[in-house]
C-alpha cells in the first residue's frame, strides 16, 4: 500500500489519496501540524510506542450531527438521577492518561503514545483541546477528550472506571455543544455505542464538504465550563 512520507514542511497530501484510510507517515505533532491536519480532515494514529506517526483519513467517516443524538432511556434516567458530577477542562491530563492506560478489546498496548499525550496536553494549554470529566464521590471515574475547531468537536478517546460514567460525560458534551451552535462531532470511526446514539457513516467527500462549512464558525479557544453540577 503506497503511503506518503511527510517532511518538515507543513503540508499534507489531499485526503482522497488515502488508501484504506491511511494517508501519510512521519512528520511531527507540533500544534501547527495538528491544526492543519484536523482542518484538512486528517488525524494522527500511531501504532504504538516507538512507531512512526501515521496519519489517517477514513472513508467512510463517522459523525454525529447534534440534532440526531439519541440517548437511551436508561442513560436519561442516569442523568436525571444526578449520579455523576460533570466538569469540563478541569483534569485534562488525567483524562488523557486514563484513556491511554485503559485496556481495549483486541488491542495490544495503546495508540495513545507518550508523544501523543504530551502533544494533546500542549493543545489543551493552547485552548484547542478539551476534556469532559465524570466524578463520583469526588473521584474521577470517566471522561473523554478531543479537539475543537469552528463548529466541530473532534472526539479522540473515552474511558470509564464506573459503568455509564463516560456516557454521562458524552451526554453533557452533546448538550453543551448544541448550546454553542456546533454542527457535529467527528467520531472518526464507528462503534456500536456511537451508532446507537445516532452517529452515522458518511463518505469522505461529504465529510470534507461539511467540515469546510463548519470551520467557518468561530473557534471557542480557551477553557470550557459546564453548568451541570449537583
């Protein structure tokens, strides 16, 4: 499978050149490259510690249009019970490190390498990457993180130590993004949970078109807040 070798120059081949979702290898994770990648419909996906940085642009792409979000009745009951205290951008580093440490079915190790963790913590400090945290009895028990540009939240990873914790965090994120007039969440690749919540797979050309429109909106740079507390 041919794949493009990146240089130090800040440039990516067009996503349409991707084969089986894989587009390029190499480069770095400096903020300027990451921002260019996401704006171009591309994201980094290393194979593990010590591996080169691979860059992906899947076709189809999984997205969740906010108006099509369908939480389960069970999740709505949990939200109504106020079991979890949900916060935003209060424990980004802890969330991404939990995401890196949680074992995944069918995976040996993690694609969230130390280099990736450091890069997204840097993006958080710059105001582009954000976390949503779920707490139970004062303890961090679930959450998610991603990157925000224009009207798009690019979801990266989730974790939970208690059942439904990450789902509760995701629910609050969707509600907040709707209040802020976001267009959609880029979930990258499909999972059963995402599809059950209303996410759908679209072809790459459609994705690039809606991405271009959504990026015309103002980016909410800085620390996010949530008003969903007990």
